[in-house]
C-alpha cells in the first residue's frame, strides 16, 4: 500500500498493481526515506532488530529478482 500522497502523484487507481520497478527513481528514494525515517527511533534507542522483507512468490534466487532483493538489502 502506497501512501495517499504518492498514490495521488502517480494518478493510479488503488485497484491497479504498482510495481517497484515501474516507479521513478525519485519516488523509490522517497519511499526508502520514509521507511528509514519510520525505523529511526528504534535504531536510536538500540531496539532495532532484524528486518524481515516479504517478497512475492515469483521472486526467485536468480537474475533480476535477485538484484531486487540485493537492492533492498543495501
């Protein structure tokens, strides 16, 4: 689920699938910025543990999907 302000910028109905690869670099960076901003209080209080990313079933161990996982891990 994308934040409402980003949904409005994209102009895409909520019923449509939106993939990370289809987002502009600017929107991708903004989503990561918000993610890190949200977990920063946990990091600062030394309460941040492992983060679990749930990927779609079609994400496999090779090629483009692997690069996406590596990108998220960075």
